[in-house]
């Protein structure tokens, strides 16, 4: 379970290609690719192992000009999904 204090970090061995506002992330081990929309791309890029999920929520809230309360559950769910896809670890 991902908490607000979890510190996610993206896998360093993934290939990634930016396409306008999206990001294609390719896992050479599993030969699987994922296409991330703009918000997921921003979140994935911010998952560098230096921020908690709460800090990620705050950064996205500031980026989109909304209250942090509006981003917290979505960010937690998105980090869980990125973990399920094997794109980040906590």
C-alpha cells in the first residue's frame, strides 16, 4: 500500500521517448511498453527517489494551479499503477 510518506523512484533501466506531451516507456527485460499521458509523464519524471508521495501531490497541485487536496488520492493511485506496471518502485 502506497502512503503519503512513500518515496517512489523510477527504474533506471527503462528506455523512454517523449512524444509531444506523452511519454512512451519501454522495458527491455519484459519487452513491454507503456504510454503515459501528460500528467502521468510529469509524475513519472518527478519519481526520482527524492520526493514523498505527498511532495509529488504538492508539486502537481502547484503545476496545475489546484489545491493539494484535489491531487492526493489521484497521485497515490497513479503511483500504485506505475508500480503495478513495473515503471517505479517504492
